[in-house]
C-alpha cells in the first residue's frame, strides 16, 4: 500500500514538472509585444528620399524591430522597444530637416563684335535638392505627315511642336565646400529652311552649356559663353545665388 502511494506521488510530481516546463517554453516562444509609434516625414518630396531614411533607420535599429513605410502619407510605423524608438526619433529628426530656399538669377549679356548690345535677367526660386526648370521662347509647328481618309478627297496634316528659345535646368545641393549648382543652359533658334523630299523643313540651331559649379551667396559666377552661329554675336551667361530662407 505504501509503495502504491509513493508511485502516485511521483507521477503527480512528474506531471507538474512537465506542465511547468511547457508553460515556460510557451512563454519563451511567445514574442514580447512592443509599442508602435508613427513618425511623419515632413520635409520629404520624393520616394527616393523617404526610402533612404527608411534604410538608414533600419540599419541602426535591431533586426527584430519592425519598420513599415506608408509612402502616400510619408509616414513610418515602427514597432520596437522604447529605447529603440528614441533612437529612431533622433535619426529621423537629423535626416528629415527643412531644406533651404535659394534664388538663382541668370544674366545673359549679348555681345556683337566686342560691344554689349543687350542684357536679360532670368530668376528662379529653388529648394535644395530639387530640380527646377525655366523656359522662354516659342513653339514652332513642324509637319510630320498627312492622312487621307478613305473616300474623302481632303487630307489632314499632322504636326509636332519644337521648343525654340532659352531653357534653364538647375539643381542646388548643399555640400561641405559650399552650395553646388548643377546647371544646364540651352539656347536654340531657327535657321534657314531646307528642302527634303520636296518638303520645306525647318533647321533648328542649338547650343548647350552644362556643368557643375560651387556658388557663394551674393557672388556672381560666369558659367560660360555661347557663340551664335553665322554671326559675330555671342551670349555670356552669368549666375548669382541668394539665400531666401
């Protein structure tokens, strides 16, 4: 009788130990629930910038932390321990900072046979890191073909339009050495028409000045000169940058 009582006690103890071990394993396997916080990117203008910030934050946080980007809202959802959330906040504040606004003024001086004949000024406002385009000129219609409908004596002429004039493309980036300007100035004009397969086609002359420069606020910089074909004229292009805010 005594032996039977001991066996039952041992069995009960074994069952209790197994139950405790199973509960411990289940608790260890169950992941800890961390808080989720939303971080809005207030100064991001495109998907490339937001993706770069997500990559930077993900590289600094623990691999177990969860990061989701909602592109339409420029929002980051991060699920992580409180100390990791603080680190994410600091990283985002450092990377998502307001961008400066600048004003670029292009001055084009026309020179004919060594004498200044005219000056034009073109101004544009840029945000650091974003490309800005400005155009001034005309759209020239060019016939590209004709269409004749079945049974109809009339024909319809199809046209395309060419931009002729001055085009400016500019991007400013802040760097250690100053403000870097990536600029493209393009000047186009009509030349004498040419006859091709019995059709008068316009000839467009084009000159492009493209390059990278370092600007100092308030200090003019000569970008270059554009010679005008079949003439003694040329255009000198100068640019000056001012900080708006």
